[in-house]
């Protein structure tokens, strides 16, 4: 598994409708890419967003990062949508799970 964490803050003057359209389109396109596992996004009370995407390999995640449509929207994001962001990428993350059994 390969995990990507995208931590970001939007600009105060963001065009929300345009961003929403691009975000929905990118989610659909990412989900159709080879090696895609999952995507979730969470927004904190202060507006910071954490987006998590899981891929079956680093190559799959890099393939998505280099997809021409994704690259174009990334560039638009830097120009129009984001105040700041940090991207974390991790191969073979240490994983601990818990699931309550129904005994």
C-alpha cells in the first residue's frame, strides 16, 4: 500500500463553485486510475483540510500525480485555490487496526 496525505488551506477569495467542480472531477478520475484503493477528505473547524488517498503501489500513486488532467488542476490549484499545502507520501506505512467483534 502507498498512502498520500494532502494537508491544505484554501484561499479566502476562492471560487468555491469552480473548486467544487474540479474536486469532484478529480475524485472520479482518480477512482478510475489503476491501483486506486480509496479517498477520504476531512475538514477541521478552522478550515484546514486533510485528504487521504490510498494506492496499491507507489507507481500507481505517481501515475495519478502525473496524469495530464490532474497536473493541469494541480497548477490551477496553486494559482487560484490554495493558500498553502503540504503533501506527505509514504510507502509501506506501519498499520495498526482494531475492529470490535460481535461476540
